[in-house]
């Protein structure tokens, strides 16, 4: 430990003695480490943000679909009731009938994205009801002409958010029917606004699927897909269970006619994509570190050349090859470690600024900080190895002659 302390003390003395050169050499390491910290933090924050926003748009649902090219069977209302009775821990099952139409009020006529479903359709979006209530199972069964919309849409098409009890005219396929607003959803999240930016305005209207059937001739007895709503931690399992139940009921074993997916599957795929993007940016940052490491090697070679006579004197009075080598390696490692520490601080500041401007959560893990510090030291050891070996292998007589 005493020798190591002397090596470190000597290395620090050399680094301080060449302040300007030290700063210029450290610059590449500082930029590289700062980029690594910023990229990793931004990647973590982006992943967390996108996942939460996707969940906010889509809620916790999974879909079971039947392939009409593999079977003549369809899914039915009885299937919905069977799934709900056999899996009491799910929130419900619903068909998902949708079309683009028009919604008219005294303020004018607007484009509308009209979705028909059962009472469980309430869970299709995570933004809950803020005024009124969602249409009930009884209203669905009786095919009542009621609807739910976003509170932002109510403000636009009515001019007020006090829209409960007001009527709208929905037009689909040349047919028009009058519906009463019974509930308003909270505003959608930022991801939804980003996805819809630049697109034509469409009001989001949800109605009982039975009303769509009676008013607009939708098929409401047989479906090609059903949506299962459940908490995220059990969703994937319940979708698979529901698929197995329907496979048995319809005698579809071995046909692969039924398929199921959940938002968990989509989230995993998205997480993988974001992970690859982060790794690519991380690779670019590591390249800048390598460039910084080459700069360290060059400056260490200059240092070896400048201190040739010192090396010759030390070797002539008995300094061992390993001691000379350790001294130069310590100098290179400390140089890059200092650069790494400055880079970590700069990277954290950059991460906070970028994430705050974008609106992401700042996620800086101790692992990434420790890893960056360790990597900076390894860069110094790796690129300092050649100059250190060159210094250690000098013959005293040749060194003193120069």
C-alpha cells in the first residue's frame, strides 16, 4: 500500500505540474463520459415516459381474434359472458366496433371516431370519468342511445364542459341517430396529443355496441375479436386463459384460428426497440471515449519522451521495471478517472437539463455512474499500457545518453 500511495502521489504531482496539457487530454474523456451518462439517463427516462404514456392511451387490455380464413366460427355474446363468469378477477370483456363518422351539435358538424362496446369499454383508456358516469350494462343490454366523450371534445363541439344531458347527432353510413351524453372522460395524455399532432380533428365518442347495431346495422351477435380488460400484472395470463377457453368451446384445437395479444406484449416490443436505440447512441458515445483514450496514449508517450532521463536515473539506482510501469499506469488511470468524474458531473447536469426540457423523468442509476467511473479508469489503463511498457523497457544507459 505504501508503494501504491507513492505511485499515486507521483502521478498526481505530474498531472498538476502539467495543468494545461492535463486539461486538454482530459477533454476527450470528459465529453465521452458525459455523453454516456446523458444517453443512459435519457434512454431510461424516455423508456419510462413512453411506457407510462402508452399505458395511459391504451389502458390494460388484451385482444383475442379469430382468423376467418381458418374457421367459419365467430365469437359471440355468450363467449363474453362465459369468459367473465370463469374469470371473476378481470374487469370485463367487450367487442370493439369502430368507424369514422360525423357528430353534429348546434355549434356545427365535426369528424368523429365512434367506438361501440360493452360497459367494460370504460377500461379501454386509463383516463377515467370526470363528469357523469359511463354507460351501464343495463343501458347496453337495452341498446340505449347514450354516449361518453372526452371533456376536451365536449368543450370543442358544445362550447362547454357541462355537457351531461346534452344531445348529439351521430352520422354513419348515411344514417343519423340522436344520442345523449352521460359521461365525460378526463383529457388524454401527452403521448396521445403528440401522436395526433398535425392530423385532422376527430372527436372520440363511445356508445353501447347494441345501439350501433340497431341504428347503423352493425353486426352485434357475432364478432371476429373480443377485448379483455384486466390489471396489468394478470393481463397476459388472462388473455391466454380466455383464448384457451374459447378454443375449447368452439372446437378449434390444432387450427391456430384464435390468437391473443396484450398490451404487455406491445410494451415489451417497444421496450426492446428503445433499448436498441439507447445501445446505438451508447456505442457512439463509447467511440468518443476511445478517441479520448487515444489522446491519453499520445500524451503519455510525450511524457515518456520528456522524462527519459528521469527514467534512466531511476533505473540506474535500482528501480524495477514493474515500478516504472506502475507509475505511468497510475498516472494514466488517475488522469482518466479525473476526466471521468468531471464527465459524470457534466453528464448528470446535461441529463437534468434535457429531461426537464422534454418532460421526461430523470433516471440516473448508481450502476451507470459507477460503471462510467470504472470504464474511465480502464480506458486509462488500456491506453496507458503501451507508453508504460515503453518507459519500463528502457535501458538505463540508453536513457541517460538522451
